[in-house]
C-alpha cells in the first residue's frame, strides 16, 4: 500500500535525520579576505552537513536588507562597498539553525585613480608671460592603495622629460609637493607649481601615478593666445 511506503520513508528519515552543522568554508586560498584587490572575482562557499540537506543563506552584519540564498557567496567584481562581516546560516528543520561566527571581507587594495583639481587647459598671453602673471599651478587628486608614486613630465620634441626640483635655477623654479600625508581612504593632492614662467614653458605636461596595480596619466596644456600674440608682435 502506498501509505505504508510513505510511513516507512518518513520513519527512515526520522531515524537518520541530523541537525545542520557548518563545518567550514571554501575559497581561493591565494586570496587574503582582509586585503582584497578592488575588482576581484570572489567566490566564498559555506559548507554544511545535515539530513535532510540544509538550506544555506548569507546575511551581512549591519545590513538588514542583504540576503543571499545558497552555499556560494559570489562577488563578480568586489568593491569597497562590499566590505563587511558575512554570516552563513544552515537550516533543515531539525534542531536549531546553525550559524557560523562570521567572516570579515575587506577590499584594501585598488588601482590608482586620479582626477583634475585645477584647469587642465589654459591659454595665456604674451603680456601674461612678460608680467610674470601666468598661473603655473597644476594640481591633481590621487587615490589608491598601496600608495602610488606621482611624477611630473613635460612633452618635448625628444620625448618626455621628467621634472624635478633639481631643475630649479635662478631664472626658473619648480615646486613639487603634496598637500597632506598619504592615507589610503582619502584623496591626496599633488601639485606642480612653476615660478618665473618663460615662453619655453608653454606646452603639454603629464602627471603620472602608478603602483603595482596600474598606471594612470593626465595631461595639462598651457598654450599661447596666438591671435593676441600676432597683434603684440605687429
């Protein structure tokens, strides 16, 4: 009789049923969960036992809206917005719901980022140069971890030439400095200032920031107002 078979099945299940237990996690051991690189494809699996097979869910500490169903917690391209403590729970209706102690995941490494904090293209007149009134200040905001290096260059007919304060002279001066000590969680201002601007200083300047994770470049251009220059020469 079908009902006898059903009773037997239920009896066997009751006999062998076990409450859920979380026995571990599985992920790429080459990754450090506390020093992840921004954009990493992270798969973090919760491993649980129990009979019947337990249903696994993930929650995030401090975020009541976060819920992921299934043993695999997957971040295809993890960002700092995903930082936090994640909890795995397993339930199969037998005994208490099992929950792990939580795993903290943090993105602490990311490629350098840079943006302008002063006008990237400016036009000056010959009068500005003669009167030493050219705004020769170029500023960028840099962000990245590990700390990226920042260097300044000028494009010339023979390629790029790096600018350092060692290029200072009585007739010309460069001032390269940072606004604040570097800190991973905030933008850092980097500035190139030119004193006693000469006509030979017209042209394109490149600021480059780089770390082991990447390189970013931005350009500044200071050009002469050719229409006014033609009038001035005439």
